[in-house]
C-alpha cells in the first residue's frame, strides 16, 4: 500500500474516532486534502483513494496543477472540488473565481466586493467563507471577532457571493486547550450570526493535522489536512 494511502486511512480512522466522540455522523465532516507544495503524482494517489476536496493556498500553484488534476479525476468519473485556503490578493480574484468552488479566506470587505464583482461578471454565485482571526495573532489574517457582525452586514448587498460559513486557523501550539477554545469561539460566532438572521451559516472550516480531532469535537464541518497525508513539507 502506498504511503499516501496508509496516511489517508490513518486520518480517516482518527476522524471516525473524533466524530464518534462528538456523537456526530461521519458525513458531517469533509476532509479537504491540502496539496500546497505537493507534486501531482502524490495528489493522484489521494484522488485514487476517493478524496476529491483539494485545498490549495496559492493561485500560481493552482494554475499549474489545475488541468492535470481535473483531467485525472475526470478519467475516473470524479470531479474535484477546489478549495482556496490561503490569503487571496485582490489582484488575483479573477483567477480565484475561475478556479475555486469555495474560497475559505475572505478577510476584508474589499476582497469580498472584488470577488462579488468578478462573480457577477462571469455569471457565477461564488461560495465563500469568512476568515476570522479568533486568536488575534498579528501574523494571521482574518476579521477580528468584534467587527465581524458589522462587516457581514455590509456584505449583505453582495448578491454574487454566498457566504456559507466561517474559517479560522488556530495558533500553532501543542496545547490543545488553546486550539479548542479558538474553535469553540468560532462556533459561537457562527451560531450568533445565524441567530441574528442575516445569514444561515452552516460551514465551519477549522482543524489541521495537529488539531483536527478537537475541531471536529467543537463542530468543524471542513477539516484541512496536509502534513498527516503527505508528510512534512
Ligand atoms: C497548510 C494549511 C493547512 C494544512 O496544514 P497541515 O498542518 O499540513 O495539515 C490547513 N489550512 C491552511 C490555511 C493551510 O495554509
């Protein structure tokens, strides 16, 4: 069995235990395979395991891989669902709207407006998530939780984006209590916003290799996993 396949099976086993502990069905959680920095042949192995949610963080790298991966999947009667998980610059929005099914990383009103304008131009409703900097680390992008409600209110007029949920990146720490409180807070924010009725937010994109079980326990619906599948980059 290939290393990638073994790793994916191990991830799925961890995921099953985590959803079991949380009393959630496995179908509640989608595994996004993070392929940034990874070559095509290893990504083909992940596709061979039946995984179709692919997460990339750079437009240029996506452009290089896009056709090859789509064709590989199409030959197996599958379709890749493309996730943009990295910071997106406004001047790359045109490509992002072309490539991605879901953009996880909307971190400014200006970016939301640019995505909306491009989606309108090409006749698409672009699904997006709003990135929240729950931990407040200066190195991270994302809206501060304090301004989130107001910013979302502004975005209400953008008819060509569909805001499906929230995304966060927890601090890189071995202390899973810190990660848990970050994920818990994101879930509370999602629930508050939904209760206020502007948006029916369903998606929570949270959890990576070292903290995805905790994220699942706190309600994650998308987990973004790279290292546990492909090894250290
Ligand atoms: C790289 C990356 C991941 C994957 O992290 P791993 O620790 O390799 O699983 C998840 N989310 C984002 C936003 C990333 O940039």
